[in-house]
C-alpha cells in the first residue's frame, strides 16, 4: 500500500514554514521570539519612566548631579564618566562576541575560546560596575532634608555649588532610638538612622550664613533649580522640614522624587539580571567550547544563538543609557 504525499509548494519558500522557516533553525527562531517579547517588556518600562518623568518634572533629579562618582576618585565629581565607561565596556563585549561567532563559522576553536573569554570578562566588569553604582547611589553623597509634602531641600553655597550635610552639620551624642517590633502591632523595620537629626541640620544652617537652600522647582530656563534667599531658606527648613534623607531607597531619595529611585532600581536591576544571566550562559558555552563539544558537532550554532541574546542585552542598555542617563 503506497502513501501519497501532497506537495503544497511551501517547501523552499521563505515564509512557507517547513523545518527551517526563514532559513533559521528552531533554536534561532525561539531565541528571536524571546528577544521580541523581552524587547516589548523593556519598551513598557521605558515608556512608564518617560510618562512619570514628565509628570513630575519639577521634582525629577538631574542625572549629571546624581551619577558623578568614579571609583578611586572619592570626593571628586565627574558627571556620567563612569556610566560612559560601563557603556563602552558592554559595547566592546558585543564586538568580541561578533568575533567569536565569526570564528565559529570558520570552525576555529582557539579564536572562539579567546573572544568568548573576553566577552565574559566584559560582562563581569559591567555587572560589577553596576553593583558599585548601586552601592554609591544607595549610600548617597550629600544628604538633604525632606519636607512634609515630600519635596527635597538641598543645600548649596552662595556660588550655587552643592554642599554635603557633613560640611556644616555637627552630630551630637544625644541618644536616639530606633523603632522596634515591641513598639507596635504593625511593625515595619525602620532601617538605619540618618547621621544627623533635623534639629542638628537647623543649628548648622543657622551657624553658617553663607549656606542656602535649593528647591526642586525648575525654572523656565530648564534644569536650573531655584535657590532661596537666606531668610527663605531658614524658614523653609524650620517650618516644612520633616526629616533628614541620606542616599536613596524605595521610600526616600535625597536626589529628588522617590519615583526616580524606584525606576532606577527596577530598570537597571532588570537589565543587570539579563547581563548576569548572559554571563552565566556564556561561561557554560565557554566550557563546552573548551571541551570540544561544538567542534565534534562541526557546528558552533549555539555560540551564535547566545550571541543574539548578548547583542540584544547590549542594545537595550544603549536605550536605557540614552533615556535614563542622558535625556
């Protein structure tokens, strides 16, 4: 008994399906599906960030004043320098990944191993740099006073340069208690207490007549915040001051709107998780290359599939860097 196979004419056509639609293997197609879906997720996050930023534009921090730290250069301000360095490292890791994929096409095991190793090193540098950036962001550098309405009062000298609380405030040895579980039925951890109290900040402000308060209200000229007069500065801190804020977390933010910190932790953390995952996968692929797994198969397609993911992670960071740090 013979079986008749109908030829529908789909084989050989680009969009006709078959075993390799678009001349791509099943693994590549699934990787592209994942990339498209993940791209939509990041697009939603960045769109939400954009809407929130323009809604609270008067309270939104200026990135050049936030991301000024560079390792081993404590006390010096170099706006966006280290973030630019992180971006450069990640882009260069994408270049080494391209070279690894190209070497795989030529079945050159030595070059695949070398360039894949450089890609892993670049990814580790980026993840480590992002962890350091998180640490400095959480710790803070200047400190500020939060008002009852949730606004942030920053301190500057008569020339408009930002001052840290440690520049004019002296901490006293008065005892301070932290909230404990036995203090209430509904307990929430209070976290670490700030270095200074509000009363100590007020005393320091009164003792230094050359210090003024800068508010979050932006002028018509753009990102130039309003500096109050001496009398207005004292009145604002005394009458509206609620507490001292140092660094940033999910509840308070010395740089401005708490939403800025929320988006920073979520978007950069989500991307950092992608980079870390990519590094782990690259390490697994690296050892497979060393063991000769793909050389025996006469195909380094797995390196190419991982390369697609790595290029996507790099491209996403370019958008995050542009919209979160530069714009």
